[in-house]
């Protein structure tokens, strides 16, 4: 019984102690886990740092709050205390020291002014201890205050003023020399105008006359002169501003205004280089493809290459159509590679231009389609004498939109291709080539029944033979077109290969018909005329009467 009691008294306290120890260990492990979790959470959080910048430049950053002081308040308070050091006329850099505190290390001045405290929380996310951070910040603060005092010393200010006047003198001297150089260049261009300015021409088109070319070059030189002046002054301002601490920030701002966009443009150009090389390759391929196509087109035009059903005069318009399609396909390939092609503004402008083109070019498109159809219909070509509606004349120009005709009165008439396509056209030159008989010109006279038809035929054929521009072969011939109540209609037909001289041919033919009929004693008159005369005189002139047998 005693042994059991002794065992109970010994074992139970031991078990109770073991249970209490286990509970404490469990509690401690939980606390350590929470601390570690909190620390990991802090380490993994991106902290916002606030700069300590008492003299414009940032010395270091404050990232953590301490008690009721936020990181921003700590940074502002430290900056104000450092500025007070600058205002101390008896400041000595060695008076800034590091003192140990209950929570970390303090940076103090003259043992009574705490500039800042470096705590253990400041070591989070920092690869340094509290002592190293305090030592680093002390050196930075001391160096910044000494530098600021040195920058505002009387001797340094006088040196800066002297440098400012020196730089201003050099700027004025540089502007003067630049003005002299451009003045001499302008005088040189004025004196040597005949040697260096011969005008600018593209084939037979004069783009700039020599005088205009000289004027443009001199204006360009003047613009370059102004730009150089502006660049010299603008680049000099940052140098002047950098002499004084209060204006030193403006120097960086002015330089950034130039170098930031320049850098952006340069980097954009560098980024565009792969697309630029792709564009160059595409353009070169299409250029030589068009040259190869042009070679075959020229051979077809010279009729060195024959294609069944394809006329040689189709070569040029077909080449223009294919070239347009190739250029359109090239633009489609290049367009996505252009800078800004994917911007909404660029797309909006493209849609707007497309709408304007579609709404305002309906008639133009109709004429272009008509011109294309006319090209492959081949109703006429340049130089043909044609008649379209009431207009007769020589074709002097065919474009995609209009056809121009020059009449016998030297009037140039422009006819839209849509009108040409919808009207009936007559081509007088179609059968006037070397192997064709020619165009038949014809006119009709009426002779009474009392005159033998053989004599009339003979007189009319003779009249046609005497007419200029009438072919000797085939021979002219006469058709009797009508047997009316009082007279017979005789039509003389003759061949010519000069259709554009029809007014002259008809005029000469009519004159010769009068002469030949009068010589043969044939009166050209109708019974209506006989009814209005007394019959006592002939219509034949007296000069022909003696010739009639």
C-alpha cells in the first residue's frame, strides 16, 4: 500500500510537469510560427519608400513606420533636421556621431540633437545590419551638408558668376561666327548661281527653273541657320543653369525635353528596323517583278511575241492594270509593317478616306470602268478619225476617264468614256491601213431623165479621178440610188486612205462634179428647179458652152 502511494506521489507530479512543458512548447512554437509568418509577410510586401531630400537630391529612403510615425513623416522630419545643420554657421562634420539607444542606434549632432534613429525594422528587405545602415547614413548626411555649404560659399558663387560670363561670351562668339559662315555661304550661292543652279527637271517636265532653284536653296540655308542658332542657345542654357544649385534642376529638365523624344524616336527607329528591312525586300521583289513583266509587254507591243486572241495594243493597258494590282498587293503586305498602322486614329482616317472616295467618285469609277471596256473593245485608237454622236474628228488622247477628239475646225472636244460606251461610234480609219482598200467617200446628185445615164456615170467617175486623196485603185464607181418622179439619184463612190481629210475631199469632189457635168453639157438640177425657170436659158455657165460638142 505504501509503495503505491509513493509511486503515485512520484509519477503524478512528473506527468503533470511533462504536460505543462508540452503545453509551453506548443505555445512557443505557435508564437514563433506567427512571428515568422508576419516577418515573411512583411518581407514579401512591396514597401513604399519616401525620400530624404533636404537639398533637392535624394540621400536615402525611409520604408517603414515606427509607432505613430509613418514612413513619410519620418522622412520629412529627418530632412528638416538635416536642413538645420546647413543653417548652423558653426557646423563641423565630425560633430555627427552614432549613439546606441534602447531600440537601435541614433545618429546625433553635438550629442543633443537626434537626426534620425535606425531601428531593427529598417533592416527588413535590406542586406545590412542596424550598425551598417547607421554608419552609411551618417556618411551620406555629413557629405551632403558639407557639399551644400561649399556650393553656397562666396568664393564658389564668384567662380560660378565668372564661368557664367565666360560661357555667355563664348555663346555670343559662336553665334557671331555661325552668322558669318552662313552669310558667306549665301553670298557664294548668289555669285555661283550659273554654275550650281541649272534647274530641276524630270524627263521633259521642268520642276524648278534655275532662279527658283536658287531661291529655294537660299531659303533652306536661312532656315538651317535659324535652327542652328536655336540649337546653340538651347543647348547652352542647361550649361548655364548647371552652375548654380538653385537652377541645376532646370538643366536636367531642358536636356530631357530634347533627349527624351530623341531617345524615343531613335529606339522607335531601332525597333522598326526589322520591319524596314522586310519592306525593302518586298519593294525590291515587286520592282523587279514589274521590270520582268515590262520586258514581255514591250515584246508584245513590238509584235515579237504573239499570243492568240491578244492584240498588241492591249499590252500597255493590260500592263497598267496588272501593275496597279501588284502595287495594291504590295501596299497590303507593307501596310501592317508601318509604324502606327494598328492605331485607332490611323484606322479611323483610313475608313473616313474610303467613305469619301466611295461617295464622291461614282462617276469617276463609271468612266474608269467604261475606259477599261473601251480599251478591250478596240473601237478606235489614237489618230483614228471617228464620229461619236454628233462629234466627228481625230482621236488625240485616250485616258482612263475621257476621250479627246479634235474636229476639222481644230476644236478639242472631251467626251467622258461612259458617254462613249453608251453611244454609237463610227471609225472612218478602220480600213485605211496598207492592205485595206480604204474608206469609201460618196455623194449623191440628181439628174433629169433626159440625160443618158452612161454620160452621167462617165462624168462622175471623171470628177472622182480628178479629186485629190482619191485612190486610183480600186476605181471609183457610180450607184443609181433612186428613180424618183422627176429625176434619177446618182451616187459616186471613191476610195481614200485619208479619212481625216474628208472635208477637203468632199469639197474638191463637189467642185469636180460641177466642172465635169458642165463640160459634158449635163445640167445638175431637179424638176423642181425646172418648174421655176422659163426654159430660155441654160444653167451651164457660158464659159463651158463652147467646149460642148
